[in-house]
């Protein structure tokens, strides 16, 4: 079971979900190049200007590990990265779990992504103009968390820390992507997890993905926001369980 | 305290909905208290702020239990933005369940302006650095081109000098052959001068070639010959010049010890010194040359009378292409003394000039010890 994190943070996003599957699956977590504690020297601006570059990495990881018919679990933008990888290498994943997916963030004729083109322009300008607010100044003082003593300090040290230039490029690749045409090409069994009140991937976007991927299942979680893997991990695990057990 | 705090305070439920707020927030944003209650906190934010809230703020808060100094923009009722800094802390019950989130908001207009200026200054510095790098690259390229051109010129001189040698040698042997056949005294004198001129030209070409080789990295190489006596070599140089110019050259040789030197090079050195004396010395005064070995030292000196060398010219005497303040008719390339001093250095010797109203004297001195062995010792 391969877990991929979304825009903003790193593999720690799966801290409360992945352990639930460790007894039944070999779980694999990684940081996208440019995020978390990845090797920043491997970052190539041209390659990572589109989600395809990230998808190629995913296929490479799968090949390196010799994965066949594995379960892919992606959050946010990594859902589409996983979709692209699954189309490119159909033997890698037999099941996709897409947590808060969006194939296109900007509204289009007959499609509501949740953002106008001007909104995304504002986002990219704010990243360029005030990237200190997005990254450098954003790095929090590292402090112990009495509520979550299981989180080792070193594990969360790089959490949400990103090189400003890379954060900007990743945001551009993410929020200007349009993978609607790729969805019907997915042949793997697919589970879509959708939150209530998700401003980044609204419910109708989840429903769009559900309609576009033949045979997919859609589960609406009783959770708000875009990060149920952090805010409602038990619900995420509960929704995934029957889907992945079906396989075994 | 909550109501009248000098910062905006919010109390959110576990899902991020606003439960309670204070006067500062309603005053800053222009929203009525009843409008704000029941909104989600992120609804108060700009679009990029909302995305940031979901992708950074919430994960940070969840992971660390608190988040400090998060830069966000509030959107006021009139649509304008208010830059703020946000601190937040989670509250959990005994079972570890999230109950509420407490948020404190501080105005950060000035700070944001300062940050923007910093970012602008940073990007300007980057741009200037980029320009500097481009200028440096251009300069490097230009320097490289100049270097290549200089090298090409020196190579050209080397090839030209080399190519001049053969026709010059033919001219010289032609003049010699003719000298045996002609009977008129005038023709004999002319042929003698012609031969002397070819000797001088050959010496000049040797200097040019040595100079070019030196510049091209070859330097002056020595072909040491200790077993052969040096005196006949020196005499031949003197004879050739004496014969060709008809000038008086007095010699005093006392070479009693073998000298480990390159004979052709020493001959070239002497030829250059004599050539210099013949060109610049007073024509009505003899040139005197001494060569001796004494106390482990070979010394050869050449002296002439005439106008002394000025102290300022003295400083640059051995630099290439230096021609002093001399009359145009006496101009040469200015390589003779430079090459002579290079030959002296190659022999671990020195070439020293002294000049007074009575005479100008160049003295070459070198140790008699084996140069090769010394070099080996380092």
C-alpha cells in the first residue's frame, strides 16, 4: 500500500492512517521531490512543472519496489498524480484510494472546480509576492506535542517546510492542472473519499470524479476541510477497510 | 479581557466554525457579530489564505497542537484585505478528542510591508547579481579572445622568423662565393658588408625567435658543452663583427678553466652585447671586450664609449621592445639586451649594466659549477 501526500506538507500527513494497515499490508510512504526531507538536489524545474513529472517518480518507485496490483492511497493533488501513474503503468496498482481528489481546480464551461482563474492568479501572485508568509516565516517553532507524544520531534521537523521557489512551482503545477480527460482511462478499482465543506475539492468535484471513473465508489465522510487524514483519520481508515479487504 | 483585548480573539469548534469572537475582530473586519458567528474561520480569509489554511495551517495545528505567527490575509466586509499574524492552539479532552481551537490574531500591516520590501530587495539583489555574472562572462570571453589573438601574433612571429632563416643563409653563402671570384676592391668591400649584414640579420632573427618561444612557453633551453673550449667560439663572433663593420674591437681573453655552458647561446649573448655597443657606442672609440675565468666565475664584459645611458632608461634596459630615447636611425626591435639577459638567467648568471661619461659596460657573470648538477639539487 503506497501513500502519497498532497501539496503543502509531507508524508507525515499519513501518520494517523498508515499504521492501521501495517499488519495487513506492506506500507510505503515517501516525500515528493521538493517536499519534506526529499533530496532537493533531485529537483528539476522542467520535470516538475507538471504533475506528469511527479507521476513518473511514482512509477519509478513502484518499479524499484517491484509492486504489482498494489493499493495506491493519494491525498489532494496526489490523487491525480496516482491516476496518471496508474494509466501509464496499469500493472502497478489494482486499487486507487483518492482522498479529496480534484481533476481541475478552476471553473470551466459546465464544470465547477471551486476557483475562478482570477482566484488562482491571486494565489500564485501571493506565493510570489509574499512567499515568506508561505514558507520561510511559516516554519513553526519546533515544540513538543503533549497531545501526540508518539510524534517524534525529528519526524515533524520538516513538516510543511518548503523551499519558496519549489512551493510556488508545485502550486502552479497543482492548481492549473486539468486531468478530467484522464479519469475515464482509469481501469483500477477506485474509492473516492469526499469531505463536507472542502473549499479545495468541493463535493460536486468528488461527484464528478465518481461519474468519470467507471465503477468507482464514493464515500462522503462526516468531516470538514481538506485533510480528513489528519482531522478524521478513524473515518478514513473505516471507509478504506472494506474496500481494500475486498481485494484480499 | 476577552471582549476588550487589543487583539482579535476567536473560539472555534472542532470543525473550524466560529463559536465566539471579540470586539477587535468585528471592528477590524467591519462584520456584524451575528454575521460572523456560525461562519467557518477560513471564510474570513482571502482565496490564497483559504488554500493556505487547508494545506498548511490545519496540518500544522493538528501535528503540533499549536501554530504560531502564521501570516494570513483577512477579507473585510468591504472586500479589502487586512494582513494579519495568527496564533492558534488546540484544546483536547481527556480522551484526546479535539474540543475547540483558540485563535489570536494580530494586525501585521507594517510587518507585511517590511517583508514585501525585503522580498523586493532580495529579488533586486538577485537580479543585480545575475547582471554581474553576465558581465563577468562577457569580460572573460573578451579576455580569452585577446589572449588567443596575442598568441596568434606570437606564433606568426615565430613562423616568420623561422622562414626567413633559409633565404638569409643562401644570401650569405652567395656573398661568400662571389667574394672569392671578384677582383675589384670596391666589389670586395661591398660583398664584405653584405656578409656582415646577413650575420647581423641572422642574429636579429635568432633574438625574435627566442623571444617568441619564450612567450609561447618554451623558454630558453640550453645545450651544455663543457669539454669544448669557449674561446674559439667567442673569437669567431668578434671576427665576424669586426670584419663586417670595420670597427675596432679590443679583446682580452683569459679562459683558463672549462666552462659548462651552451656555446651557441653564449655566442648569441656576446653578439647581442657587441651589436648593442656597435649601434650605441661612439664610432671613434674602440669597443673593448674581456672574457675570463676567475675564482669559479666566468665573466664576460663589453664596454664602449659615448653618451651614457640615462638612469631612467637603465631601469627598463632588459625589458623586451625597450629602445630608450635613441635616434630613429639606431632603432632595432629592442630584443637584443632582453634576450642576452634571458640567456644569462638560463645559465644561472647575471647581466649587469654600468654607465658613466667615460664608458658603458655590460658584464655577464656565471658560476663555473655544473649547471645540470645544481639544477638536480634543486
